[in-house]
């Protein structure tokens, strides 16, 4: 069977145009809003959201602790890879004044999110996210998206998508070394 070179050229042109458009959109998304680094060094936008335990958690209530703020969803494959690392990191660094906070950004029911968190062995607060909270951080168009806050509540770093565990550890150590630690309560 003989292939028509014109059809192959046409298909290659379409693929090239799609790749070009995709790369351009990704660059534009990074160039807008938070990705420019507008919020790095600034106080993290405060919010209050309901947690799976029924209580509300206010981000500013964690001042004095370094915080890893992770926007995720139950359907997100990379999120499932990160969660066991987060469980380990919370155990390892929690006693030193570190807190992970997960913000579920999908439409699953509270029961489904709670079941998922239990199956993953999550040992940190899971909050029921709102689009407005994601928007206050420059939009959360990629899941997972993770922000790192120092002890004063300032944003020191952010990561889009799955990262290596060592990247998280580096950001956590940096976050813990900056700002004022919370005084130990007796």
C-alpha cells in the first residue's frame, strides 16, 4: 500500500502546530499571575476551610510553623504518589514545627475524600477546597500544586506537578529555617 506524501505532510504539520500551541500556552500560563513569582516573599493569602474532622482550619492559625500547602484531588495520579511521602515528612518534621495541609480540589463527596485519605494513611489535615482559595494563589490549574510557607506565613516556594521527594525536603528545610518559631506550649 502506497502512502500519499501530501497526507503525511499534512498530519506532521497538524502535530507540529499542536505542539507549538501547547508549549506557547504553557509559557503564557507560567508568565501570568503567581508563576511570575508575584507572591514569593509575600504573606500567603489567608483562608478558612472546613476540614474532614468537621472543624474549620484557618491558615493564619498555623503561624510559627513551616507549612506545606498541597492542592490535590482524589482522581490525581501524581497526588497519589506524593501522599505517602507527605505522611512520612509529617512524621519526620512535624515535631520540629512543620505542618502539611492538604486542600482537596475535586468534586468528590466529603465521604469519598475521607475514605481516600484514610486509605492513603493521611496524618495531616485535609481541607475541602474552594475555587476562590485556589484563585487567591494564582489559580490551581495543575494538580498537584504545592506551596511552601515559612514560619511567618510568607510564601517561599511553589511547585507544579509531581516533584521528587528531595525537592520537598529541600523546601521544607528552607521553610523551617525562616521566620519565627512558635513557642513550645507547656
